[in-house]
C-alpha cells in the first residue's frame, strides 16, 4: 500500500511535469503503448499550456483551454495530456541536477515528450474562431 504522503508526492510530480495539452481528430480506441495522439491538431511546439490544479491530497485536474482559432472548421475526437520527462537512463541526473538548470555542466537530464493519458470521445465541432473549448481530465493517485 502506498502511504498518503507518497500518493501526495506522486500527484505533485504529475501536476508539475505534465503541463501540455493537445487535441486531435482521431477517435479510435486508445492504445496503451501509444505516446502520441492519433491525429494531433497542434504541432508539439504549439501545444497549449495546461492549468493544472490539485484537490485534496491525491487528485489532479489537468485543464487545457483551446481557442476556436486553433480548431476552426474541425471536429475533434481526442484529448491528450503530455509532459517533458527525463529519459529512463537520466532520471538519476534529474534527481541530482534537474531538467532545466541555470548552468549546464553536462550532467542534466535529457528529456523526451511523454503522453500521460489520451481520451477519445464522440466528435465535437466544427468550431468558429471565437469559440473556446476547455477539457478537464481528473486523475486520482490511489
């Protein structure tokens, strides 16, 4: 059994590291080995910055807000939460040196983009440029 303090630390880690969101037009079943959306709408550099919050000790709400101008004329069917995390082999470097250090001495963790979750749903849209669409994915650490 994970302790309550352990659950809280895991929840904080998820909240702080998974900070990007994207939507896409794909809508098939989620592959648990997949690390990308089926058909993303936004390029990696254009993903929205999530406004994540916690409620209680172990629940995280990942909120992504998309403008209609990002989705104009499109029907979306998937939403994903992403983060830049260290490569498996560099987690020790993250613990010691971080992932975004002020100075670089060659021991900082190298990161890769990882998808935490993908949710597919019945199509929404098309959207006008003045619309705004908010997605909230709630995750509870148990």
